[in-house]
C-alpha cells in the first residue's frame, strides 16, 4: 500500500494578518465557488518576505479544504504570481508520481 506521505509533501497553510500594501494573494476556502473554481478577483493582502518562501503555491500543488462542511481539493494552476494558502487548507506539494486531475470532490 502506498501512503500519501510517500508521494507528496503535506503542509498546512500559513496564518498571516492582511496588509493593504501587500504583494501576495492569500487564498482562503471562501475564495472558491461551489464548483471549486478560484475567484479571479483576489487582491494581494500580504507582503512577500523570507518567511513566506516555503509557503508559496506553485503550479500543480493541490489545495485541500480541511475545514467546513464541503471538503474539496483543487489543483492550483498559477492563477496568481505570488500566492499562499490560509491555514484552513492543506497544501499537497506533488512529486512526479501524483496524477494531476482538475477537481477532486470528497462529499
């Protein structure tokens, strides 16, 4: 049996306080619609600094909504040049062995 931890690196999103002069988008569960589509109108809310570099989302990362009634997962496709996930999500950073699918729904 293959364990998830053997094919992806799992990390939580990061807690950040918003800043009106920020340069990184802060992606929260509320930023997705019922079909799992990420809002195209998000504004940068956090400064980019060394603390965030490990948390930057990269194309192909899987965001798993870890809280709430509607647990879903979506593949992040570089919709924003600098983005981090909020702590309400797990970020699965894939290896080459993970199949890339558009949307997974765990209802």
